C-alpha cells in the first residue's frame, strides 16, 4: 500500500495525500507549524508556498528576533494560542498558575500511525481495517509550562476527508486552566469565500444561509448545551461561483452534541482564519499535572465538484465510518407513531385499533410515544419515573407489546432519559439529581428540568430503570427525546472552581449513558430526537442511526428542512412522516400524494390517526407503503443529489441513484401554482449514459444520456403543492 503521509526532513514539510486530496503543513521559523495547502491532490510539493517575508506594521515578531519580516500574526498557521503575539481569534487559551494566559507553542516532534486511534469517551469516525487510513500526530509544546498540544490529522485512503482533533497534555508541575480549546484551525490565503451555515429554530431547522465573508470575525455557535435547532454544527466555505455540481467547497462537521463554536475571521491581509471546537462560553477545564484533555473531532471534506460532491463525501463517511448500529445497512421499518393520533389520551384498548389498521396497511412498526409511564396524563409529571402507568396498561406493557408482535409489527417506545419532573418519585427520592444552582430556584421549560448527567450515580439510576423496561426483549426500537435545552448550569459533585466543566461533562455523561444502552442492547434501533431536530449531529449518529428531523411535519416546510439537512447528513439518518392535513403546526392543506413523496425522502413513517382516515386516504397509505418498499433500498442508501431548492425557486427536486447505477428515484415538488405557469424541466444526474432506463409507472424507456441531457418536462397541474415521483430501472 502507498503511504498516505510523508515528511520531507530537509524542507520540514508534511504531505497528507491520496488520489483525491492533498494537505500540506510545514515547520517555519521559530518552530512555528504553518499551513500551506488543502485541496485537490498533487503528486509532489517543491516549496513554492513558503510564506513571503514582508515587514507588516503592527504585527509583532518572534521573541528576541530582530527580523521584522516574519510574524506569527500574518503567517497562515495550523494552531494558534493567546499569548504568542498573534492577534487573530485564538484556537486555545490556557490560564497559567501566575494568572497570565501566556502560551507560546513550538514544534516538538511527530509520529505517523498506520490506522486511526479511537477517542475515548467521545464519538468519532473509525476504520474497519488499519490500511484504510493513516494518522499524523504533531506535538507542539510551551517550553516554560510544559503544556503540550497533540494535533491529530487522519487521512482516509479512498475519501476526500481529513479528520482533526487535539489532545492537551500537562507535563508541567502546576495545574493550568483551559479556557478555550478548538479541535482544529485552518488558514486560507487568497480565497474570496462565502460561508454556508444551517441556522434555524424549533420546527424551523437547518435553513441554508449563504453569506459573503467580509473583514472581521464571524461566529456561528450554540451555548444551549446541545448542538441545537438554532445553529447546526456545520460550516462550508465556498467560492462565490460554487453551486451544486461545480466549484470548490470545503465542508466542516463537528462530531459533538453540545456547545460548539465556529469562528471565521477575515483579517487585514484578506486571509481567512477558521477555528472549530467546543464553545468557550462558560468553559473552564482544570488540567492537573500528568492529566490530559481530548477535544471532539472535526470532519473536513474537500470537493472540486460543488456542494453535491461535498455532501456525498459526508454521507458516505457518516454512514460507513461514524454510524455503528447493525441497522446502518438495513432498510428502515415503516412506522406509525400514536402521538398526533392520541396525545396523552390513550390506553391499551384505544391503541389496538391503530395497530390493527397499521397491519392492514402494510406498516411495519408501531411506536408508543409519550405518556406510558409514571402517572403521566399530561406533560407536567413523571419524567424520571420509567415504570409502566398501570391505569393505561393494567396488564403491563409486555401484554400490549405481545399484541403488537402478534399482528406482525415491531414495537417501539418513547423515552426522555435526560429529564426530570418535580412531580415524580425520582425527584422525591433524589431532589439533588435535578441540575440546579444551590440557593437558586431552577428554571423550568415545558415544566420539566434537566438531570445532572455529569454524575455517575444519576446515570446509573436512569440506566437501571431503562434496563428494567428493555430487558423484556420485546422492544425493537426506542425514540430518545430531549425537549428542552440546559439551564441552571451546576454539577453538585464539583467544587466551585470547576463549574466551568459542567456543560462538557454533561455531554460526556450523555455519551456514557448511550454507550451503555447500545453495548447491552445491540439489536435495538434507536432514533434520536430533541424537539425534532435540535440535536441532529454527527456525534449522535454514532449512537442513533436515525434522527427525527423536525417537529414540523408539514411537507412544504420539510422541503427546506430536509434540503439543508442533506448538505451533511445521509438520507438514512433522516426520519420523515406523513401527517394530517390541515397540518397541526401551520394549518396548511397539502395533497396526500405530496405528503408521501416528501416523507419518502428519508425513513418513512406516519404521524396521524389511521382509524379516522377516509377510505381514499387509507388506500393512499397502502399504495405509498407498497411503493416505498420497492424503492427504499435506493432512497435510503443510494447516492443522493440535490437538483432544485425551494428556498431559491418555486420547486424542489432531489434524486437518489443506486450504487450500481441500475436504479434511480427522482422527486419533484412544485410549491405554488400559477394561472400562466412557466414550463420547467428537470434533468437527472449520476446515471450511466450507456444504459437504458424504464419508467416503472409508464414503462417508457429512455437512454441515460437522454434523461441527463434532455431531462423531462415537469407536470403542469392545477393547484398548489403538487408532487411527482419517478422510479427508473435499467434494462438490458
């Protein structure tokens, strides 16, 4: 096997490379680790990017040096800290024993590992054999304090991907405090970038926002304790001309489910400086002598063929090397959830007809949502009491689960393991489990509170309760929900000087709890949720192979939500359901066919009362379910392409192509109707131009080159919110 990482000892240059990308960094004056290049693959590097020596006013020089032409303030670097006369936003801030934030990192050494080391206690990308990746670990040291930063770079052999993380080690004699530590830094010269981010709100997640980067500091962050609805942990830097299929795109996804911060600074020399890591808001980590701190991982992708190619690289990496579940390659079951059918008002007898109808319609799983535990008849009680509500299930939950299984369906169950109600047995026994600041009244959200998951005894209690429910082995799936963000930040078993560790310790505790569930119940399909898409990130993908994309189930709103989600996350991760019309979130009336077409973008489900449907809609469900079973292997696991965006046009179109290019599914939605409609066409992509493809509905045959170059006229129909789905198969 060819080496993926080389070090030129003479010129002090590291070259990470495969057939698709190259990444170059060097050791510059003052043992400074400099960034040279990240982009399309090159065979060799001959030194032409050594940074020009220019005397820059008000940019300081190396300590003790009379050379005014070299400055760490202007040099593109791999990592920078406060205290080293670099006035950019620092990647790290370390408070020394004397109170200063002085830290001057210099190159100490490196090693190359023929694999990808695990990140203990954190989700991360992995390898399945040691030959598929190599890792460079460069050590920087502050000579006075002996604090070391180990910068890790992993390059995959067959992917346009590099992963980055940092490990901080205190080899000194005194404790220090880490006040900020990014997982990566990268600097670009002579690039006129635009940023693409995914901001949003509850029921309005991951809306694509594209902005010009002007001089100054641009911050995209969450300090809500989760990755959040408000700002997904993703950033793309693109050229102004970059679109879906052409142009350069650099994508960065943070494998973390808590507070995050993406900083993009365009400096006085028009250079672009990027830091990505844990948000330093209320962050302060005590690092004692001989201790270490490991940052979460960043996934870096480069594409020279636009946003679709960037997204496909993320999809492949997250599916193949982040998701671990046994279900990652299995078609996901079609489910019905009882929430919008019954809310809290149910018992076993009321649920059975929904199960019966689901069986008759071909649905494969029934999911029992909130209200089955404690004494919960509304959302004001019982969180933390994961015991069956006897009033609703007098014969026990297993009795109902047996009924579901007898009808040939899988059985799923809703949990919200991170929360506690004041009106609960858990609170009566352990009021200290509720995260709160001593002497202050904690703040409710939806009349629920946060458990102090940083503490092992709290996690043990919740695990033991869940284990009692799951140990029957009659539950095939759980929906892991989180319906508020963190507040009243305090961990009861930490001293006052270490309360800046609470946000991160909460996330580590969450990962520990999830790891224990996944380890004991590997056959359990876990769907993540946080008020919909409030924790839709690559960190949760490590434990949850699918995530509820949004509490907004309206098909037209979902076009933008799902479009933005697809920039980073594979379609098999995204659950999408058909709900009632008028929609309960916004009142929109949408055709049943359109609701089905949009829901088939991801993992199909139904969020409505099957027993109250019209005869026509019942038949439509049967037809949708039957059609989805034919196409879901392609739509869930094929190569995904975005073709048209509803944010920039009156249409949304997307396509999924099987890996062998023998099958494709194309969906087109027109939003608003017109009395004089423009005629539009949709051109397919990703097909084999030498093959012929048969439309499975009309049986008409087209060449792959025809479908890609000529395209198809979009249907001209009266009425808003109309959709059309095509299914093509290659023929001999």
